[in-house]
């Protein structure tokens, strides 16, 4: 991929290809700009699930919305099945809307409170002029697929549903129009843990039966690992790390990825990376730090991090990191810092956290 170093490695095969995506908004004061997404790139092959993870405010949800053109990008390229869509108008996008669907974080808020379930799940088909009899049959079929096949559910209003049931209705609504790409924006974060597991299993099952490609946005690293083939880690609008989910989770190379994983409660005491804890708050997207945006909280920071933005580079097969001092060998006992392009292999390396 162009600016990030990971886009277009598989671009000729990708169903979704995003290159140097930028999304900015006017700030609260005149002349200020909120830099929500800054040069994000990735490819998603047909049938894959890409997990996008990071703290609140990192730009992951904005990225997901921009992919579906629910947000208009400030700059960059978005291609779906080879068709450029970043600058398309609503008339041009309309034929694609059925193929690009989203599941939102708050299931009840995403549903029209005045419509019954049987109407909600076929809203998209109503817009396309599908006959009433076909809509009724489609509603019954898709509700059965999401576990709400009993006839009583069809007449309920959103307020009469539990959170898990409402999210099942939202999933059914997305599936009813026959999408190829499904963007899930924190789809289980508002639900109880037991219900989360049921919904994640359902999404995985439906992905297979409907031949879906999925972009799964979440802050919960455990959830992302459970459903993702590849993981994209974001911090303050930038990509920190990208790679195969198993590689990123077992051998995280970016200090921020390691800190995120250290924050997850673990039953295995040998699984953590025990690096220095993060200090301070995430900076404002109105005035991101110079150089590396993570440097104000990074335990490996040096003066180069302030003056030079790190470029995305490969540190292992299928694993890429944007860091001047990436950590390697995390899954093999001793931890080292890989030499950056400005360092020779015989030069001193920056200190790195050790594993306990």
C-alpha cells in the first residue's frame, strides 16, 4: 500500500482497498482541524475479516464509516471490487449500497422505533422496489437465520427487544439486501459477555453461509482476535501495526500494541509482555505530536521519534509496523529492538521492555 507501506501488496485481489485515507473535520475554534484519520491504508481480500482495534478516539470507527461513504473522505482512495468510490455522489453510490452494509454499536438506536421487526429487516428491499410478497418471505427467512424465527418476533417494536435481540434484527436487516462487505462497528460492546459470545458466533456463521467479507471495528482485543484473520492497530488516526492476527497477538512489534495487550486480563501468567505501563492521556487530534504520534506515551522514545515520522515496514512475514524501534522476538523469550533504517546492525539499540 502506498504511503503506509502495506497497501496494494494484494491490491489486485482485494475486494476492498483503502490507500492513504484522510478524514478531517473543522475544529471548535476557527481555523482548527480535527485530524480523525491520517493516511490509513489496508486491503481486505474476499472472505477475510480485518479487525481494526485501538483506544477510543483513535479513528477506527471513522475509518469504518468512511469505507462505506457514510463519512466523506478528505483525501485518499477507496476501491470496492475495483471501482473507485471515495469521490462518488449518492446517485453513483446507490447501486453499490446493497453490497456495502454496516452494523452499528447501539442496536436499538440504529432501528426505527416506529417500525415493527418484519418491516425493519426489509427496509432496504423496500427502497429497491421488491414486491411485498418477496419482502415478507425474505423477512421470515433472514429472521430465522439470526435466531428470531418465531412469528411473535415479527410484530415487536425495537423497545420491546433485548439488546441482543435488537442486534440480531440489525444483522438481519443488513443481510436481507445481500451484501458482500459488512462493516461491524463495535457490534457487541453494549451487550453482556454471554450475549457477546452468541453474537460473535452468529456473525462467524453468517459470514460463511453468506460469503461475506468483514471489517470488524472494536476496542476489545479479545473480541477482535476471536473473529479476525488480520488486525490493524490504530493510534490517534495512524496505523501502528498490521498483520496476521496470530502474529500481532503473539509477537506484537509496536510498543502501543504491547501496551494494549498488557491491559487485557489474562488467565495465563506467562502470556503477558510486562512492558512499562503507559502514562498520560491520548493527545488531542486537534494538535497531534510531531514525528511519531505515540511518542508522548512511549517507553522507547528518543529524540528521533520527535523529529521523524516512522514509516511502515515489514518486521516478519505478513507483519508490518510503523516504529523506529520495533520489538522483535517477543514470542521467543528474550526481546530485542530491531534496527531501524537509520541504524546499522552493529550500532547500539534502544532499550526494550523485557518479558517476565
